[in-house]
C-alpha cells in the first residue's frame, strides 16, 4: 500500500473519534431483535497499526472505545450500510473483523 493511502486510512480512523453512530439492528441478530436505529457514540480511537501483508492485502489494528451497546463488528464493516458511518465507509474499502478483544469495561 502506498504511504499516502496508509496516512489517509489512519486519519480516517482518527476521524471516527467522537462520532455519533446510527446503527440499525444488524442482520446477524435481526431474527431476535426489533429493527431499530440505535444511536451510539465512539468515544475514542487509538493505537492504530497498518500492515501490508505479503499477498498485498492490508490489515489494520486499532483500539476503539465506544458507548455501551455499540455493535462493534458492524462499526468496522458497516453491515451493508446499516451502520453509518463505519470504518469501511471512512477508508473506502471492504473491511472484515478478523478478531475482536474486549480489553476493558469502563464504569464512567
């Protein structure tokens, strides 16, 4: 990946900080939850790391702190437009979650 593209992607991730998401009920849980639009906040993004793999694909790792009830996977891949904005929309690329770790739960 070109350095310019990497810089744009890192700036886009930083741009997610403080954003109020509009999340419709994800397809993966639609069979058991009402199809509502939920508003959730992204409190911070940090520790971004972008790596270009041997096959030319790109992997991005970052820390996301968000409001309770946020559909985190959908915040990354966008769920076919059901979460706006999403990381995928901001960096203008298809994204998938390879792994998700809950690092901490804050009481504030």
